């Protein structure tokens, strides 16, 4: 009994130590955002500032134009997440519920796309967006970011929809519901955990996306997102490191709040996907 209790206590202590090591870089970044640049460069691994410099956040929000970048990022992220969820849910529903010739081939192609690095598709993607007349616009950035197969989400939806009893669709057909009505009013509400999981993951990826916003806003600096706006703190000869850490902290707050609010649905979605 004593040895078992000692073993559990030892495991808990080890987990706490590893947990602290895991989150220490985040703690260091947040506390370093209150330092001066001199203290940042000479402070070493010690994260605690001698005096809290709140002006770093004011400078990041106003002087570095992060207030505008924040609005751009919200519009960019929310729009992209909605488009990706609709496309992934529709594709997953078709692949998970409907048997048609070539279905397995399409699934194989969708999965194969997962192994194509996103950087390889930048040039054709840029040409397509330019041909649509959407270059140098926030809509062009949204279209570019929301494009692609989004294989993980498609497979999550397909796996979930495949488990739903066929009787639900048959009852909807008897009531006169068509394909879209059955999908939107019956199937989609049932997939709330998958929607939450895909939404959170896509939100995090889009919020921190750098490559596509950098390329598609190169000629329009006012359309930059928070991730791209970090470049404002890097000069030719000097860099504002504490301003950068303050800006990074600002950009992480919405992601952390969203995950804390939606973590129950996220865990349910992941658990459901693993069971299937």
C-alpha cells in the first residue's frame, strides 16, 4: 500500500516537472514581454523582469499597427474556418455515406494530397487567385488559405457520417427531404463534436498562418495578419525583441480563450474519431 502510494506520488511529481518544462517557454515569453530590450538580452533564462514595462504592449498595439492586423486576422481566420468546415463536411458526407463508382479512387487521391508540401502549391495557387482578380485583397488571402483538400477534416467527417444509421436518411426521404436538407438539418447537427474539433484546429492553423498571408499581402502591407506583422519588429540592424514577445502574447490570447471554451467538444470529437 505504501509503495503504491509512493509510486503514484513519484509519477505525479515527475509529470509536474515535465509539465513545467513543457510550458516554460510560454511563461518565459509572456514575462519577457514586460522587460526592456537591454534586460531581455542580458537576462538569460531568468523570465522575471526587474520592473514591468506595460508600454511594450501599447507599442505593439499602436506603433506596430497590430490593432489593424488583429481585425484583418479575425476576418481572415473566421472566413477561412467557415469555408473549410462547409467544404470538409460536404465532402466527408459524400465520401462517408454515398456509394458511387470511383469512390475509393477519390479517397486515395484525397489522402495522397496530404503528402504534398503546401509550399509546392504556392505558384499555381498564386496564378489562380490572380486570374480570378483577387490578388492584393483580403478575399484573395481567404480563398488561398481555404483551398486544398483538408484531408484530416474530410476523413474525420467521413468516418463520423459513416457510423450514422441509414434509417435516419430513409426517414428524411420519406418526409420529402432532399440531399442538402438531409445534410443541413439532420446530419450536420449530429456532427457537432467533429465540427468543434475541425473548427478549433483550423482556427489555430489559420490564425498563425504565415506563408500565404505573407505572399498574398506583399503589395498591401495594410492587409497583413498578426503573424506577418511580426516583421515590423525586425529591423536591418536592430530588433525590438520585447515588442515582438508582447505582440506574440497578444496574438496567442484568442487561441487560448477559444480552446478553453471549446475543449470539451474538441476532446469529444477526437475521442469519437479514435473510436471509429
